[in-house]
C-alpha cells in the first residue's frame, strides 16, 4: 500500500468533519475570552494540540469499535472494518497522536492540558470502552468529551475556568443528543445488529423524540446565555436567537409530526446550528 493510500485511510478514520467541528468550538472558546485574537502563535498551537488529541481519541475509538463497525452497514467500509489497516497500526497511531496532542497542550498550559486530557479520557475510556455497549445513556457521558474543546479553548484564553466557559460547554453537551439521537433513529437497525443499546431501542421513539426536544431547548438556552455573558451585541444575540428558534422548531416538529424527512433535517441543521453559533462568537469578538 502506498503512503498516500495509507494516509487517506488514517485521515478518514479521524472523522474530519466531526473533528473539524470540535476544533472550531475550541477556537471559538479561545476567542470568546477576548484575548489577543490575532496571536497567531497561540492559535496555531491550540489548533495543532487540540486537533491531534481529537484525532488520536477518534482513532482509538475506531480501534476499539472495529468489531461492531464490521457488523453495521454504514460503517462496514471503514478501513478498520475492511482490514485495510491492521489493529496494531491503528492503535499505535491513536496512542501517538493522543500523547503528542495532550503533551503539547500540557506544555502550553497545565489547566488547558488537563481539560484536553479529560475530553480524551471521557471519549475513549468512559464512553467507548466502558459504557457504549452497556447503556443508552453512554451518549450523555460521551457528550462531556465533546464539550471539553470549547471549555479548554476559553480556559486557555482566559487563564481560568469561569461560568461562561461552563455554560458554553453545557451548550455543546445538550446539543450532542440532538445530533446523535436523530442519528440513532435513522440507523436503528445497524445499532441493533451490533447489539449497541440506543434510546430508540431502549425507551422507544416517543421518549427519544421528547429527549431531543428537551436537549434542543437546553442547548439553545445555554448558547444564548453564554452569548450574553460574552458581551455579544444585540444584533448578534438576535441572530443567535433566530438560529436557536430554527433548532427548536425542528425539535418540536420531530416530537409532534415525526417523519424521516424531519429527522434528517434536524440531524443536518444541528451541525449547521453549532458551526454558525461558533462563527458568530468569533466574528463578534474580532
């Protein structure tokens, strides 16, 4: 196998879209502290350390989940499922990237490094290894890892953990069920084939849709409160409110008028919403 092909396989296993979104939250968290946003050195170091830690944890997840990924139709084409990369190769790459990413973060700032490590620990150990195959509630614990990049970024920029950083993290934490539960409904059969418990299989579709609606309300509220705390102008807050209203409308629609189309729309809009919210934070403070 050529170096280019091998790199392409590794790159696909890092889930570039997901990793990129998490990196964007980390950068937004850093800039929300209104630190010198044009400190290119700090931004580059944050981006590199955070991306390596996220990519490393994702590779470790791919390594651990290789058996169930091979049973699910949507993941059967992954390099780990098809045997395009050996188990030891993926494990080694995941460990190396994780160690470099976390080590780099600690070298920059101990508090920042600790939060980055916490994100990796919750993602790999708590979510994937311990809970994913045992309980449908694993996504909420795993969601803590998704909330760590924005908290880490703000802590690095501010030099402390404050209520705004925690509120931003809660916004991500509550947003994650909106994203992942719609996904688990769409691919319910895949998860059933792999014997992975999900909210739809454990509690039914009605409870799952209600959970999505509640988490959407909490995510939108947390983001608006955090925006106010950051000091967003009325114009930016109003735009964030409009974006939040769209999320809430889709959440209500999936609860009272469920359909495959609405489910897919909410899944896509959830990512767009969070990315747009991060862009608003960055633009407002520049």
